[in-house]
């Protein structure tokens, strides 16, 4: 048993029987990256004043509020798929359509600052809880991604990670490419 395994076992003993953990089949490394991306995005979001939430982002035609809603609605879509699979139902489509996704983001971007911040926080926590409670077999279940392509639920952690780190950059308030984990940075030819 590795030192990390020993530390996890000691933590489980300390936390007791009521604590819940990711299933052994969960993609641990990908979830760790997603969770660190969530923290980084939250930090960059919290550095923005209420007025700055409605300023321009790096995405053409989108304010920072649009970026925040895109991140939050992705979390909701992944959570809805995971909840359906946990209940033994087929996973719903990621989004009804691209037009519906963009319409929801445009509407969400009009929310007041407190509601935007709550939307980001709540959707991230909800997704993390749903991931944590996803039964092991469901991690290999199939569902559609945002583009309608079939993928395993285990891929949602990487999907989420990529959006979070890109969105942190898109907020355009000081996130740096060198802050992004090396494995997520664009590869350059030498």
C-alpha cells in the first residue's frame, strides 16, 4: 500500500461511517484536476467586482456573466446525466440544442451579481456531490457530450476540467496560461 493509500485509509477511519467518497471506479486524477479547476475558476470569479461581472470577456460577444453561466450550465448538464444514471434511467441529452444552450446563457447573463455568484457556486457543489455519489458502474455508462457525441461518464471530469480552465482564462482578469496544469496547455511545435 502506498503512502497516499495509507493516508486515505487513515482519513476514512478518522471521518467515520457517515462520510461518502468517490467510487473506486471514478477517474481519480481527472476528478482532482476538475476540482482544482473549480477552485481556480472560483478564485478568479471572486476577484471580480459586481460591475466587472458584466464587462467583456475574451469570448467575442460575451460578457464575463456569459462565461459564468456557460460554466454553471455545463455543471448542471453533467449532474443531470449522472443523476439519471444513478436512478437507473438513460442519461438525458446534454443540451436540448445549441440554440437552447445559447438562449439560456444569454438569459442567465442578465442575472444580478449575487445570483450569478450563487449559480456558479451551487452548480459546482451540486456536480461534485453527484460525482461523489455516482455508483462505480455508472462511470463507464455512455451519454452524449455537449456536441452530441457519445462518451463515457468518466470523460465528464476531463470535459469539465477543460471548460473550467479555459473559462478562467476567458474571464480576462489575470488568469495566466502558466497557471493551467501542464497536461491541459496547448501543445506547441518546437
